[in-house]
C-alpha cells in the first residue's frame, strides 16, 4: 500500500527537466558547467546554475537568473588578456552579464554591461530536449595575398 503515493507522484515528476552541459577551457583542469532545472512540469520557467571548476582548488556553484524554458541561452565570452585584473570569462544571459573567475572561484554580476566582452567561445542552449554547449565557429585564417605577377615584358615597373 505504500507504493501508491509513489506511483501517483511519478506522472507529476515525469515532465521535470534536469540537464547539464559543460565547457572545458584553458587546459583539462578548468571547466564551466551550466545546470538547468525545472522543478515542476507545469512551470515553463527553469532555474540556471553555473559550476566553475579549476582542479584541485576551485569548485563552486552559483545561481543565475531563472528564465523561460524557451529562452535558455547563455553566451560564453573570453576577454582579451589584460583587459581585466585577472583572467575571467563573461557570461551573457539575455541583458545580464556575469564575470566568472576560476582564479578566485567567484561569479559576479556586472552592474552595467561591459564595454569589451571579448571573443565568443560559444553558447549553452537547448537543442531539442537537451542542454548543449555549442562552440562558436572558429574564424578562418586570412588567405595570403597572391604574389604580384611581373609586368609584361617591355614595360617598366
């Protein structure tokens, strides 16, 4: 008889989401993981948390703003070296920006959007039912200029 409450609860929990996706950067010891949780299937809003990790010294979970399920998208940007006091990544979630540091293991919201965000590494987003990190396309190296052809015979340069 004790199994009945569990059997009744199963359909209620079946629609809940708990997805994670990770990005490894700056070597094998640094990672950024985004976790998306939907507590109740009837809520169309999800809670987002970021886990920053630099092994063995840093492993911390911090909360981002909750968003509508259809709007799950967090861009990851890398500022130019020396742009900030320490190496950071910048997360862009809608109009909000966050600084992520695995150096001091902290997440901090920018009070105003940063003027220089750096290079887009990619974004965390839903693809179908799965949360994934989708890397930004790598820019193609510039093609070397074709060597200048010599002028036709009899013409001066």
